């Protein structure tokens, strides 16, 4: 069985979609905004907590934004690709 893969370069990723599992609201925003948008680590709509049990700050949204932005800045030195398997019908 063959598998088709979708490869997305990190530097091509400009927006993230955050899907609250409490109210199912989809929040799409630029990478650079996610740390600020989720600074209180809660869904801005239903206040569902986005904290990780047992983990103290730094919060995961801020950490993710920093990591993505840092890696994008050094894309001339290293390329990162996300690989998404696609099912063939
Ligand atoms: Zn919510």
C-alpha cells in the first residue's frame, strides 16, 4: 500500500488554528499573536483552561510561538518540514 505525504515547510506556516475542546470555537491567528492571545492560557470564549497539569510557565502557546519564529529566522541554515500523511482513496 502506497502512502502520499504532504510536506509543509515551517517557513510557509503563517497562521495557526486553535480549536477549543470546551466550546469547539476555532481561532485562526498569526503565529506571532498566539502567545499574546492565550497569555492567560484560557479559551477567550468559554474560559476553558489550556494549562498543562503539573507544568509551570512558560506557557505552551508562548513557547510554541517563540520556537516557530526562531526556526523561521534561521531558515537559511536549517529547513523544517511538517509531514502530513494523506490517505489514498
Ligand atoms: Zn472554548
